[in-house]
């Protein structure tokens, strides 16, 4: 059966026409796509194209032949896949260059370890102290804003922050030399 007849039937929702088109073009399109991208990727790309063909069958307008449309669409999808892969490689290279020195620096691992212990120590604070401390240090709120938000006095906010810092100094005492060294 001719492609234009099959496509007309496909547009009407004929699954047999879709199956015939799929069987006729799947392998040649995969072969064509493999000239641009790896075989596994080419199969997935052609499957996506064929799925698109079925899902968009009512709105697709083919000006030349179905064969030309499918091969052109495959080529464009392959070029987009290559472009996307190159972009990801460029981003990866950029991030690697940006971060490689940080990973090679021994202090990076000490800082991560310190950060973990700080978070653990903050989480172990009494609940009301922790909430007030986190709003102050991580929420970047003023004492007056915290007092209003928690419906407590500014003096209570100051007391909770002071107590939190005392508790944290005790819990993190073995890391204080590292903190002063790093800062």
C-alpha cells in the first residue's frame, strides 16, 4: 500500500496502517539515526518519533512525502540529541573545572565534616532554642522579627540565641580550633 494512503488511514486512527508504517520505516530510520548517534539512542529516538507520529496524527501536515518527513524528522531529532549531549558535556567540563580545585583541597573534606557536625549540633538543641536560632542565623530575621513571629519578647529571643550559642560551643569544642584556622 502506498504511503499517502497509509498516512490517510493513520490520521483516521487505523492501528493497522500505523503498524504497517512502523514495520516499514522503523529499521531504516534506526539505521539512518545511527549515523548520528549510538545505536541504543537511535532506537529510542525512532521509537519516540513513531509514538509522536501516532499521537499527533491528526495535526501533522506532510508537504512532501511521508518518507521524506520521517527521515527529516529523524535527522532533526538526532541533531538535537547531539546538541543536547554536547551541551551536557560542556556543563560537565565547566563544573569540573570550577570544582576540581575544591575537591583536591584537603580543607574541603574538613569543612564538609565540620558542616555535618554543626548541623547535627543545631538539630540537638532544645526545640524552642533551635527554632529561634535557625530563624536568626539561617532565616536571616532580626530579633524583633523573630519576637513578633514567635509571639515572644525580644529579651526571650536574645536569651534563646545566647543559650543556643553556649550549647553549640560546648558540643563543638573540639572543632573550635578548626573553625578559627579556616576563618
